[in-house]
């Protein structure tokens, strides 16, 4: 446990947490919806500081980040808790747990684990990292000094107050929309009023940071696969982030409280892919469908496969040293080049 940075006093003996867009106002002894930020003695305490519930070695493509440091090995960590209440969460045993648990690790120890396992990056993932942002910050600052990059897998429900903290260490972020960010879906299945704070947060990231951004959209069949909302989302991304930002449409698999739905039909994902392309996005992907042709990166100029993929594996690399298509010379907006995962060609076990 450690005192948080992202909070303010309200003048009535309570504190207001500023880590996420819920802005929970907490009286003495009260804990935010996330389960990890508590008012103790008039100060906000981060209960999960140093408490890591899981650690894995992953390829960065699993995040998914495919235009940032491809083929690199990532040390993925999480704490308990979350600021969302997703009924379909595949990590619900971590995210919806409201008992603070986990291995006690200092920031220096986490960075050391990443180094020992030859990881080029650390990912804060599996639950929402902004709820433990102060802990991620302390890990990330040390990691950056050691030449290790930092990435978030986030729901984007952050705040303007987060940005100065993120700027100290964050290099890349995947922001995962759910159900095309449609209001009815996020109210019923996530437990937030609407997605407006996500869009505002993204504009803050665009204007006040240099972090690499990729977008995902979990397409939930029957309740979260509306074509019109997918088109609005794609158009918003193009208008505000340009045609080259990656967008991944992810296949839903039944889990947690939504076991009654089938997996997303591949044709539904392909329809979303087509809509995004029609709206002007040049790099659109289909995720959670290993072997699908839209896992790969295609050169928008000549149509050649620039980076071939099968699941999380890179199967071909048709770019030169400057990440230009070997077929036509078109510059593909990918940061970095192939890392240890691509060179080793194997997966690693769970750390703890």
C-alpha cells in the first residue's frame, strides 16, 4: 500500500479520486468501485501498490500492438480490480476480484524480471492499468531508464489528470472499445453511462502526449455488433487520428456472465472490417481468428502482404530497414523492427 498521487481533497473530509473518469468521491474508509483505491485517514491509498496478481511472457502482438516494436517479448503484469464491470470479461477472476491479493514485488524487482527474461517491454494489462497508475509509473520510469519500453492495454476511461503521469514513462497504448462504443451496450454490459469520457481522453492523449496508439473494438454478437455504430466509430477515428492508425476488430468468446451468446461470426467481423475500410482506415485487422487473412498487414499502395501473421506469430516480413514495402517502396507506419520473439520463434511459460 502506498499513498496515491491522483486525488484531491473536496473540503468536506472526503477525497475525490482522479485516476479514472468515475471520479469516485470517498468518505473515510470508503473504497472506489475499482476496489483498490481507499480513503484512509483523509488520504487516498493505493492498496495494490506492489501487489502483482499475475505475470506472463507474451508477444507484443497479443496486446494487440502490431505497429509498435513487432516481434518483441513483453513482460505482462496486472493487479486485482477494475473500474469497469464487463459482463463478458475473460479476466474476471482478476478484474472483478475485490480482495487485494498478489505477489509482493517492488518496481525494481519487476524490471529485473523483465530483464532476466529478455523482455524488450513491459505491458500493464489484464485489468485496467489506470487504477494502479502510480505503481505502473514507478515501474515504468525504472524500465525506461533500462531501455525497456512500456505499454498499456486500456479501456480508455481515463482523465486529463493522468496525462502528466503517463508522459513520464508510457510509450504505447491499446485502447479497447467495446460493442462499437454504443451507449446502450456500454450501459448494460459495462456499467458506465456512455463512452464520451473515452473519446475525450483519447483527444487528450493525442494533443498532450507522444504515445503510440492503436484501437481495438470487441464485437459482441447480437448485442454489440451494430453496423451503424461501427461506421460512426471508424469515422471518428479517421477524423481525429488519421487513416494510418490501426483498428482491430476482435472476436468475442463466451465467458463470465455472457455464456449464452455464441462466438462472433467471422462474417460479422469481416463486415466491420469492410466498413472501416470504406470510412478511410488503411490498416484494419481481424483479431482472435487465427489464420484469417486480415490478421496480416497489407501495403495500401500495392496490396502486397507487408507483414504476414498467423495468430500472434509473424510469418513473413516484406519490409526493408526503413519499414518500406519491398514491393513498391511505400512507407508502412510501424515503429521499430523485429525483436526477440520473432527471432526465437517460441513462447515462454507463465512467470507466476
